[in-house]
C-alpha cells in the first residue's frame, strides 16, 4: 500500500498498475482519520491510500 499527497497521486497510481497489472484501489483519507505517516514519495501529509 502507498500513501500519496495531491502532488504524487499519479505516480503512486502508475507504480501500483506496473506492479499488479490491475486497476488500483484508491481511498481518500478522511479528516478524522489523520495518520502519523507521510506520503510515500515525500514528507507531505497523505491524502490518499492506494492499494
């Protein structure tokens, strides 16, 4: 699973498609679900989880 900020969502989608050859499952992180983790590609707060 990857975490992505707005800037890196397309990169995360491309990586998951390349790895799995299936459409990714994208979930938006709700305001009340704030995570202690950062974007998988930078130090920004993640907005999406991509599986």
